[in-house]
């Protein structure tokens, strides 16, 4: 298994860890015997959700690969993914109208699941790419890359009710012993020893309706997710709260680049990025989070025009704001405003 950057910070929800435990049991291994009954009970507790550090999660992942002797463990475990493994986020995405909005909501709440990169979407005409957002100094471990790519595809198919929705995939690790298994699952072009780990599929997939969409349930479950994300935010280091406050205050004034913000905080740009890495963030994602939060507030609670909202968020052009907002939420700012006014 590849060497993992142990400096990566963040936490992983017990429900997500239980996906690995389910796979171990399916292979005849006892997680309790491997990791201790106390830890496993805490991971699988319904009453008191446990969050592991990323390093603790990687330890379990590495041990699972060694114990099973399965070099494709992430791939095989990922196929077992179910909404319950994502906690409340799994049920949030089940209520969305289409796959695009489900992916946007997953991005919004992904920290409730794990802090190992965000589900980035990059659109190129009629094609979409989903690269693995990996901040490690080397390529991601094969088991992790397998797990994240496979779970994304499997969950997406569950949401839209399609067992066969072909996607292309690039992996950075070498060709496995059974590449045909990957071909059968992903259904499109599968490339190994690639420069980057990513999924690629038709943009039309984003419009595919979610089979269990429910606006009423979305409001109820969304409120639970919001409460949980607020709790997680309350647990953030003081550094992160200060950074977000400074970004929020400085949006309309400009100078919200990493160098400018670091200078106002009295630290070097290098120190800013290092401390963000310790909190499992990159600057771009923090700025996006702040902008999205302010945008939703402005659209729901004010009568500012879209051009004014764009300016207040630090955009020089309204079109750039509209593009960013649709990437965050899956809908246009105007549609979001209409929906907020009707609730």
C-alpha cells in the first residue's frame, strides 16, 4: 500500500468507517478481534456518534488491506455502500430532485462524512469530471482511491435507480490483477497508471431525477444536517473561525486572496496554508464556504439584485457568481431565491 501523508487532518464519521467493518465481516473477519470490541462498539453506536481522526481511519484501512490480503479492498468495499454509511447526509441526497443537486448537497455536508477531500465537479461542455481532491504529498493510497471513486458511482446509481450508468475513470495506481472487474463495474473506459484519479461522465447525468425525491423530507432532514454541521463548526479551531470571519468581512472590499488575508492576520502565506492543512482545508474551499453561506443569506433575506449580490461577494462579474452558485448548489441564484421566498 502507498505511503499515506500522516499530516493530513480532519475527522471521519463512524458510519463511514462501518463500511469497512461491513466488508471485513463479509470476508469472515471479526472487526472486534482486530480492533477491539470497545472501539467497534463506539464506531457503530447509534446514540453517541463517534468521529475518528483521519489518521485513525487510515490505520483501519491499512490493517484491513493487510488482514484480507485484498489489493482491491477499496473497490470491493465501495460496492457495498448504502445511504446509512453516509449518516444524515445519505438521506439528504436521497431527497434531492436530481443527481446534480444531490452532488451539490453532498459537497455542502461532506465534512459530516469525512474530511478527506471534497467531491469537486468540473464541467467541460457536455462532459463532467470529478477529480479526487487529494492534498497529500504523494499519490493517494490505492485502497482510498478505489473506495472514494467506487462509492461515488455506486451511490449515484442508487439515487437515480440505474444499475448501469457508464462512467470513465482514471486511477493513479498500476493495473490490478483483475482489471475486468473494474471495467464491469464502471462500464466506461478504465485507465490505470494515470496522472490523476478522477471520474468522467456525460453532463446529462446531472439532470437525472432522484427516484426518492421529496421536498418535504428534504426540509426536515436538511434541518438535521444543518444542526450537525453547526455543531461540527463549533468544534473548529479558533484559527478557522477567525479566518472565516475575516473573509466574510472582506468580501466586498476585495483583497481576499490568500496573501492579502495572511497579511491581515499577521502571518505569512506559507503559515496560512500550513495551518489550513492541519485543519483539513485548503484556502479555496474556505472561501467558497464563506461565499456560499453569505450568498444564500443575501438571496433569501434581501432584495439586492444579483449584480449587487455578486459585488458583495467579491466577484467582478455577475456571470462568475452565477456560475459558482450553480456549482455549489446545482441551481441558479434566481431559482434559489424563488424557492426561499416560497418556504
